[in-house]
C-alpha cells in the first residue's frame, strides 16, 4: 500500500526537477537580450546610432522570430527529442551575442540579431507544451514557474551588466569594474554554454512515460500540416494571438526605451539602470505564479483584463512623473501587472489547442508577438527621434489598451488540449 502511495510522489518530484531545469534554461534565453537592454545606450553612443537604429536591432530579432516562429513550432510538434531541441536553442541564441562583442558595424549587429531571433523560436514551442503536457491540471502554475525563469534572467542580467560597466559603493568603498560592453558580452556567453550542455545531458535522452510519452515522439510533419489549418480557424486562438501582438508592442518597447530614457534623459548610470530594470522584473517574478495559480481557479480572462487595464494606468502615471524618482517607482509597479499575465496567456492558448499541436500553437502565438514587437519598436524609435523619448510611452499605453479590447471579446476555449 505504501509503495502505491509513494509512486505519484516520486513522479511529481522527478517532474518538478525537470520543471526547474527547464526554468533555469529559460532564464538564460532571457539573460542575453536583457543584458543588451542595458548595453544599448553605451553601444549607441560608441557607434553613433540614432534611437531608430538602436530600436531596429531588437526589431530585427523580433522580425526574424516572426518569420520563423510558426515553422519552428511545427518542427517541434513533428519531432521528438525535446531536450535536444532546447539545448540547441540555448546555444544558438548565445553564439551571435559573442559575435556582437567583436563587431564595429551596425549592419553586423543587425545580422546577429536576426540569427538570435531564429534560434529563440525553438525554445518556447518546445518547453511550454512539454511542461503543460506533464501537468494538464496545473498548466497555469507550471507555465508561470517557467515564466519566472524569464523574469529572473531579465532581472539579474541587466543588474550585473550595470555593475560590470561601472561599479558600486559599499560603506564608502568604491568597487570600480569599468569593463567595456564588449567584455560584458563575452562574459555572458559562459553560463549559456554550461546550461546548454546540462540540458542536453539531462533532458536530451528524456524518455516520457505514461500518457506524455507520445507527445515527446511528435506527431509527424503530415499530422502537423493537417492540424495547423484548424489552429488558424480557431477563434479563441487567433484573438489571443492578435491580443498578444499588441501586448508585445507594449512590453518590447518598454524594455528598450525605459533604459534609454533613464540613461539619456534622467542621466542614470549603467548600475542604476540595471537596478531599475531588475525592480521591473522582480515585480513580475512575484506576480507570475500568483496570476498563474489564480487563472487555474477562476479562469484566465478576468486575470488578463484586470492586469492589462492596470498596466495602461501605470504607464500613464510614468508619463506624468517623467524625470522624477517616482518614474522609477512606477517602473517597478509596472512589472507586477505587465508580466503577471504572460504565463496566463500561454496557458490559455494551450487550453484552446488540440492535442499534439501545442508547439505549433505556441509558435503561432510567439510569431504574432514578434510581429507586434518589431512594429512597435520601429514606431517608438521614430517617435523618439522626432518627438522625444517620453512621447513613446503614450504609444505603449495605447497598445496595451488595444490588447485588452481583444481579450474582452474572447469566449471559452474552442478545444481542450490533452
């Protein structure tokens, strides 16, 4: 009797060990771009880039993701070896950042950004459905844990990058590092290499058992092609994707233009900028599991609508307090509402997705997000060059309101994933 009782506990413990490993890997996929947000003002100053050019580097990454997310998701669904795919994605993301450290050309930065965008398309369609398939009754929670990894990467990376670029003072003693942005990029590659090897070794040979075993084998490319048309006809799926594209306009623009505003308008040091961005992400770290657990109980719609409405309010408060310390305070508050719904949105997408099509659905979702991100960045870059940095935040407030309008008209999911 005791053996029967402890078997589920062993499976749960083993599964959550895999959850934490995948979550750490997710943190590193966010580590690289989060570092770039703090380095961008320094890079722009050294290379003489305009705001539009700085934004276009991240926009190029997003645009490449827009083109490759959907086929990437379809490849994931058609194949097995999910651990191998995650390790490949992590290594692929890190290598172009290493190349960036040695370039003096704006155009080479764009090429590297495109390569990063392609590599990043494999991670989410692989990791998120894998976790959801293991915990079908706790999608919101496990996906939110995975999302917390992204928050950690987004929080710690800019803080450490800021420290390495400048330094800090403790008890009147100054610790000055004064590394160049190129040296910081080189240092950042090491953790990704270590984690890619760990994921390949520990998950690359992962054998799913029970009802999740088939999902790791894949359904074949023919099965994916047959099911993809149904995704495009799925009303809930498409409304979520469109909503997510407008939300990504807000999030992507904030991640680029908040550091630029703090550096070029408020005169913050790289260390202070990193600390502010860390506060933004730590708030999201706290909010994500709360929102994920609540969505499992009360449904995702009300959680998403309230969070996006509050995001718009906080962005407007940032505009009114621009140039003051209150601006930084509202940056942290913003993170609580902006990142709370990321995992909820992903879990809702999987709820609306037929069995075996999770990777394609996440690829489609992230493809729409990448389109919105790239468009939003280019618009904000032009607005900043012509009307000033603070004007970009009006655009961000408008896009999150539009995202909420699409959620408002979504009904119940069209299909339940199994």
